[in-house]
């Protein structure tokens, strides 16, 4: 079978190779992959910036969807013909995150999904809503579950609250869709007026262009009548956290997710203290969260926002497109039928 590998040569890490097609053992499931999607984390892994270390060649990407084509003995969760997606951390089924669960992340700690066939433990799969395409389902495991965990599980967003979203990447747009389904008001930032217009078509109530309004946190404060927002889904990292702290209300919540602008920087800890702000780290989520989210997606008929779909042979181009930052929503790779 064909698969892509990440190798230690960081100057040209992505290589298309032939591998032996795996076979499921006891409790395992063989999935013919139909689509995979990219996350910013995949860029960091490829560049060695995500816990950089030497490793054996691994298959990249954490997010994918396909069909069950064979099952090993003892499999009861799924059957041949089921349409499934893998969960981001194969060992994170429920409860709290632990080092052991974090060490089971696809496309980093273990082999990922950018291959024609992938073997999963039966516990590491979920069925996705029937109305979703394979390409749409492939966007769910990381970005969608992260947004769900941030706003619904940890944030406990309520109708009438105001949510601030940074940018128009996958997590932010899923958060927009979940926030609107919950009855919340959404303020969204972007460097592009065209992207802001598209976000408003998806339900965003207010948009701020952070290139033309560099002090966007002051604009947020003004738009909320000097109260601040109830939630910030913080995907920027060190370059935006201090601004987010100024934009959030007293007693508000910052769901800390991203490292788009770096993994370290100065933080106004006095703002956290003085405003009694809760800053909650979010690292994707569990299988239980994924399945709860799927029920909500089915109820509200939510379609993931896909920017562009690339063929399997153009995986490098897909990664370059993501890295360009020009995308609106998710970048997907389609595997040939």
C-alpha cells in the first residue's frame, strides 16, 4: 500500500513510500482511509518543533476517516462496512488526560493516518453522522473535538454569552458553529475582510480586522459596552494571550489552545489575578467527548467548513497551502477510492 512517512531529514521530511498492508489482530480493525485533514500541529511535527527529537519514520497526520474493511477476533464496537474516524489520542477514551493517554496521539507519538490502510484498536474509533462526507468527517478528530471541549465541556457556554474567536482556522470555525448552536454571540477576528464576511455568513455577529485595528482588544471592550467577553478561544498563543486577557470580562474564561504565534512569551499574570480570569488549557479531548459532539452535529446538521481538498499525490501541496495561512476552514487530502 502507499503511505507517506515523516523522516528525520527536516529539510524534506515527507516521503511517499510503499508499505506492507497491515492486518488486524485481536481487538483491532482495518480501515481503508478515504480522507485525511491537516492541523497546524502537523506542521510542527514535520518541522521537529513539536517535542523535537529523533524518531523512526512515522506516518503523519492525526485526522482521517474511512471504511472498516476487516476486523480481528474479539471486535464488537464496529463491523465491516461502518464509516469511522479515528480519535486523536487512541488511549484517551474518557476521564481526565494523563501522560499515558497523551502518549497515544496519532501522527506524532504513534503512526498516523496518511496511508491507504490503517489498523486501529477498536476502542480508538467512532462512527460519524451519516450525512457527513468522508472529507467532512476527516476534519473532526482534532479541530472539532478541541473546539467542543473548549466551549462546551470546559467552557460550559450558555445562551446569551459572548465568545471571542481568533482567526478563521479549523478550531475557530468549529467554535463559531458550536457557539451559535448554543445561542451565544460571536465576535471574530481576522486579517482579511473577505474572511470576516464569510464568517458572518456562518453566523458570526461581529468581525474585527486585526491588521487595520491593531488594538483589537480595545475594540472588543467597546463592542461589549466595557464589559468584556465571557469566553476567548485562544488559538494564537504568546502573541495574543495578553490581548485576550484584556478583552475578557472579570470572571471570564480563556480556553487556551493554540501556539500559532509561538510557544513562549510574556503573560500578564496580574490580569489573570486582578480580573479573576480562568485560563484553561485544552488538549483535544476524549472519545466520550467526540461521541457527544457527533450527536450535537447530527442534531444541528452542522457541516464542517472545508477550504480545499487535495488529492493524495499532492499531500506536499496541501501542507504548503496550510502553511501559507490563506485557508478558511480545513485543508483536506482525499485518498483515491
